[in-house]
C-alpha cells in the first residue's frame, strides 16, 4: 500500500515506515508542497495513494467525492513524528484491511 503523507506530517515518515509501506512518500517529496488540496487529491487518485493527514480538509473531500483516493485522518493534535510513527505501526493491520475494503473511503485513527 502506498501512503501519501500530507505536508502537515514529517517527510521522514515515508522512510521510517518503509518496512510496512515501502512505496510511501510525502507531499513535499513529490513537489506538491503548498499546492491546493484538490491537486494533491487528484495526484493521489491518479497514482493510487492513500492520503494520510491530520487536516480536516481531506476528510471533507472523502465525504464529498468518495474514493479513490482513500483518506486516513489522524486525530492526534500536535503529536510529534515519533508518536505518529508509533500510531501507524500499531494500526498497520487495520490500515491494510481498510485499504482492501471496497466501501470505506475514510479511516480515523486516534491516539
């Protein structure tokens, strides 16, 4: 599964989680930093990414347009990169089930 980390999450997450999600990247690493959410949405859709964000905007796009792409919304406040990595590792099986679900467009992960 390919995760696309929003610019509000560290670009280091893609490398740190490559053992679980090897094709993942972050918005700035594919030169989309500062672009509108719809541009990121369309890129994720075209390249089969699941968007990971703590921003409510992608959650709203998931409700408005459905999938693809799928969205993982992190309700984590100002948690740091280590905490985000731990949460994603802890929930990796749930994330994989979500990716394979043909009906769900949004997964909410909380600390």
